[in-house]
C-alpha cells in the first residue's frame, strides 16, 4: 500500500484530489460562465504554494515528469485527431503562414525579448524562445468553447496551436543542441546528426502508426470493443519509441499520427474522437492543477518587475508582430489578424518543456537557465488570465463571434418549424432551418429565415456551417427515425440537455421503445409531427407573451386554457425549451412562446369587446 511522503499525501490521494479539483473547476466555470483555465490555475495555486496541501513533486516523486509527458502526448494526439484537412478550407493560407513564417519570426522575436528585457543569456534565450512559439491547445480548446468564435478564426487559432506545439518543442531541441556545441559538450556533427535522425524517425514512426492503425480499423482487424484500448496503446508506444531517440520528438510523432487518422475517414472516427475528447478534458484539468500546485513559494517570490515586463513584451510586442508579419499580404481579413495577434495563450507544453530544458542547461553550466521555470509559469498564468477574459469581448468588438445570442437549429422544413422559427427570430433568437429536401425549405426562405439545404449530419454541414452560433437543436422532420438519428448524433456536441425532438408515433408501444441513450428530449405537450401539423391546419398560431406584475403566469393560463407552451425566454435573454413537465418561472420580464388556437382567441377578443 502506498504511504504518504513525509508531510505529504499518498500518490492515490494526490491523484484523487487533482481529479476532483480539475473537474470541479471545469464544472464551476460552466455554472459561472467563467474561463475554466483561470479557475484551474487558481485551484492549483491555492492547494499548492498558498495552503501547502499538495506538493506534486513530493506526493508523486519520480512519477511526476512521466505523468505530465504522457498527458501532453495524449492531448496533442487528440488535437491532431481534430485536424481534418477539410476543416481548413479558406483558413489554409493563414495556417500555413502562421506555421511556416510565424514560427521562425516568433522564435527570433521571443528570444530577443528574453535577452533584452528578461536579461537572460543568448544561450538560454535561444532555447526558451523556441518553446515560446507554442500557443497551447490545452488552453485554446476551452477558450474557443467559451468564446463561440466564427469557424475561420477558430480554425486559425486551433490549427496553429496544435501544429506549432511539436514545432516549438523541436525548435527548443535544435537550440539546445547548438548550445551544447558552443559549450563544447558535444561536437557539431553529433548534434546535427542526432537532430536529423530524431526528427526523421519521429516522422516515419508517426506516419507508420497512423496509416497502420487506420488500415487495421478499416479492414476490421481490430474488434469494435478493442479499438479505443488499441488506440491508447499505440499512442503510448509511438511516443515512447520516438522520445527515446530524441527528447520531445515524440510530440511530433503522435501529432502526425492523429492527423493521419483524422483524415482516414474511419467509420468509428466520431466515437474515437469523443472518447479521446473526454479523456483530454480530464488530462488538461489534471496537468494544469499539477503544474500550478508544483510551483513553490520561493519561485513565486522570485518573480519581479523584470518578469512582468518580459511577459508584457511577449504579449504586446512579440506575439502581435509575429502574427502580423506572418499574415501580411494574405487573404485573412484584418479583424481576424488582430484577433489572432492578440490571442496567444501558452499552456502545458511550455511549462513542461521549459522545466526540462532549464535543468539541462543548468547542468551544461548555463546558470541563468534556473529561472526559466518561473518565467514560463508567469507567461502561462499571464496569458491564460488575460486571454481567458479578453478573447470573448475582443471577438465581439471585432464582429467575429458566431452569434451574440445563442440560437436554435431546427431540422425539418415544415409549417410548424417555420412558424416557430419566425416567432423566435422576432424575439432576437437566431434560427436556422435545415432540411435534406430543398423544396421543404421554400416557406422558410420566403419568411427570411436562414436555411441549410442538405443533411445536417454530413461532413459538408460540419465544415461549412458555423454551428457554434446555435446552442439548441430541435429535430422536427416527418421521419421519426431521422429525428432520432439527428438527436443522437448531435447530443455529444450540443449537450444532451440541449437536443430535442418531436414525439415519435410509436413511443407509447413497448415493442418500439428506444434505449434512453437514443434520441432527444421531448418538447411542448409531447406531441408527434402529425399532431402538431393538425394544430397548424386547425388555425393554431405561435404567440409571444411577456409576463409582468400585472399579468402573471396564472393570468396567462386563465386566458389560454388550451395553450401549449414551447419555450420561455428569461429577463436576461436566456432561452429554455419546455416540455409537458417543465415548470415555468413566474417572473416579470419572462417571455412565453406558446401555441394558441387562433379562432378561439379571436372569439374571446370579440366577446370582451
């Protein structure tokens, strides 16, 4: 049984605490609508150097560095797994420039800032400057999820972060090898040979692993239930094999492997990606808590005005100039250039690699490298906090958010969905109506609603639509099976609590009952497509009613005894889809979206007159 180190926690207790803090911070960020990374950083600092509850280097000992290394490798692989070449589309030029031009320019500018502002030697500045190229995918993903950017600027930031991560690590390796030559610790020929061989092996192994695994999955050489375990093992073996040849080359290998699998068009790709995404959320949370908690009070106290000046120079000079030079004379609009230029959060890879090379440089006789870890942590903390709070307002100011108000995606072009879309649009809720049959969208088009003609589950829809603009999905076609498929497929992306479908004709029959994991939530009075269309034919209409001190929820029910509620919009504009069991908040300023019988409404009005 594991015993606690002197004055510390057992490894099992430490891991449990890290998991609880990481997931708890993510959940609290969701509830408070705050940047998750900021709360994770705060939680790690609180239990680490502030309260002294957790010291990862003591609790985990020699396991700390391997745990962080493996976690970073899996995070980068999952990042590569999201990089489908079709998702680049019109962002391809910008991404290429940010990687090919931006990486060397950023390296030079970052090294210059470290030397002239940070006061570090050129040897340390060259190595650390290479690491500073990276904009961590561990940070970008949560920020993009919160900011709800348009597709192209989001693709620019995501691709740059994931592709530049291994590039930055290898740049640090290159600079380190050069420093070793200068310090006479190795010959130039040995350093160059080691670097070339390491990169070549990492590239070859990454390609072989990606193509081999894709082939194995396509040919059904691996049973379905073993695909995820096999995937994990291959990722770990690929990382370990290449990293043993050249430190940090394993990051390049697993990234290449992920990109190849993402573009192999595997039938089970979606399931693999979702499982990996869940694992990555846990790993990102854990690694951030680990790195923050591992900071000592002495390291934090060592940060001074020069540290702050260096961080400010990187954020306000090195990053913007790098991006603007890389994207000069490109087809990327100026608004997107400015957003990317002032969005460069650093993450796990920076701290992990900086700590590794800082120790090695000290061993090589370069003493000022001892302060690299503190500077790396200051840069991560500064950029995470700044961009965590600035990305969303900056994107709004530049007009690059997918939507100022989260919208509703209605799948199915029919009279009921068009009328619902019209009433929601009048309440300033963005709506898009989608249908595979273009003729079904005629009424929606004439009503001025945004439409998409095609299968909402297709790759074309995924790559061409800004689905980030929509928070809720309502599957309302005349095909119950397709509604169930849409709700089931989109539930992991939108959240099961935000996906709805019309009641199925056979839902009351035990023979046709579906498992709870399939389909979406019910809406309105739990009616079927046929029943709702009959209401429309019988003269029912959608109405929006605002509650007030003079007109309460009970007044609405008395006025509309047969009315059916479908949604409520809170005083702050938050939309909530209702079903038969939902309780409506009787609050002044709440707007009710309902269906009422038009003929009865007119008759009552005439009688009152």
